[in-house]
């Protein structure tokens, strides 16, 4: 998402002739608490990975519960890379990923020298299709990377059963899914090997840039922590706070520079304290959209089952065939009315790199193809006022009625 889409909000006073400010499709919710936490961090002298990061990791693990470990990283992309590396996936291996996702989900497979295998979406949920996964498995398949699209969990019971039957590892790309519940369990505590969350600026909580890797297996946790910071055997924080000389360290692997800073973690701690309120507001906004848009030629987002919850990172609608204008024209007309939207996502099989490197015939992805041609993401974020949402609804009613 471009930075300009994360700026500007508000509604003019009643009777004002001033045009309404541009309404972005996403906007971070940063308050005085986050600002004060960053100032405190700067004054403490710890600006890179330090005590705030450790507190953030502990608080995140406590929020999820169920005995998980949380390891902070500077992006969800970094977390996915570390996950695949820790599982020993490499050249000659195949990893199944959905075509309806951001490129990071597939590119990390390339980072470890393996081959991404793209599969189609479920036509209703737009999550990875279990049937497509089953059909894509070969003797070289090592792992599955489900993406919890828009904030609703994949069919994890089916995917985990497939993985067990074929001896595959499962890494959940939960960039959209905090806090999402599946069968009364929070994503991050399911029976997959590793789960990775994102704290990018447009997510349900943010650290600006950042992410969290969640894992139960102590061996995987040790490997991820080691590779997160240059493959150094002794944690830099422990060395720097030691009261006795602790200059000696050993590089035991060719690691990466994926650590999260204390500045980002200070923001994350305050965002985490607000996450339940953030979720409630997103749920409220989604329900308002559902009620207000019900009579328009739109396919509204699916709702999860009664024992699951949706994080509502994105509110994605699809134009029905009887709509009076197409998706691209609708996006343009909404922009002219000062309303920002986006498309999540241009399927990977349509992207030049993946088209050339993944044998990506569009005919293999009918559900993703149909969804892509009709979908757009409407504005939804916790700072959004009811009046802002009413602007979106009024514009859609004007253009689609």
C-alpha cells in the first residue's frame, strides 16, 4: 500500500462547502500512549532490540496463551523466511501457497531455494482451497502455507488433515489474522508448525514495520532466534546488559538481520493493549457495511461459523454480474468522490515473475480469476467514524443503484 493511502481523514462540518477530505481505505490508529512510549524508549537509551522487545514478545505470547513462544521480527516477510529456514526447506522442495495473496508469501519460498506451487482459492471464502492443495501435492512437496485472507481463518481442520496424511509442515501466514479465532482457538495456537503475524501500517495493530513468529517447538524457536540476528550464538541484549565483560560471541550460522527494534516494540505494546477494542470497532464497522450494502449488486464478505471470529483486516466486496459498471470504473468513480479503495490481490499467477516461474496458466485458477475481476476493498479502520462510512455507503448507492 502506498504511503499516501495512509493519510487524511475526517468529515466536513454540516453545511460546509469545503470538499470532504480524501478517505483512505486504511489508516493506523496511533494515540498519545504510543507517542509517550516511543519518547520513553528514546530517553532510555535502548532504541534497538532490548527490554521493550522482550516485554512485547512476552505480552504477545501471553495474549495468545496455550504455551506458545513469540519471536519478534522486522516484518512478516522476515518471519516467513525464518520459518521455512527453520523447517529445513530448501532446493528441490516444493511449497504450496495460494495464488490470491501478496507476493511475500511466495517469494520467501524462493529465498530458501525451493519452488512455490500456486493453488486456487475457495470461491466463497477466497481462502486457500483444500481440494486444490490436495491436487497439487507431489513427492517433492514439503510444506503448505495457508493465508488467512482478509482476517477469516482458512479451513484449517481440512488443511492440517491433508498435511498429516502426507507428512507436510504447515506455516500459517496470519498477516491478516490477529486476533482471529478458528473453532474457538486463536490463530497462533492451532496445530500448525509455525504462525507468522504482521504489524505493517495497515494491519489490525501496527508497529510501523514488524511482525511476530509464533511457535511451540523449542528447537524451532531456538533456530529462529539464532537466525534472526546474524547467526550469533549469544543474544546481543544479554551481552550489552551484562555487569561483567561479555564481549565474546560465536557466529554459528549465516544468519539474517531480522530483529525488531525497541522503538517499534514500544508502539506494539500499546497497540496490543488496545487490540480487543480495535477488534470490536472493526466488527461494528463490518456489521454496518453488511446492513447498509445488502440491497446493492454486491457479493458481501462471508461470515465465519459461530465458533470462529473474523479479524476484519479487510472488507472485500465483489461486484455481481448485474452491476451497472465494472470494478475498474467503480474504483475510479469512488476516487473522484474522495474515497480510496484497493484490490486484494492481483493473483500471483498474473504477475510477470510468477507467471514465468510457476507455470501459471490462468485456467488453473478459476475462482481466483473470477474474484479478481470483480473485487475491491472498501475503507475500514478503527479511526473511521460512522459519518465516514456513511460517505462510502452513499457513494456506492449512488453508483450502483
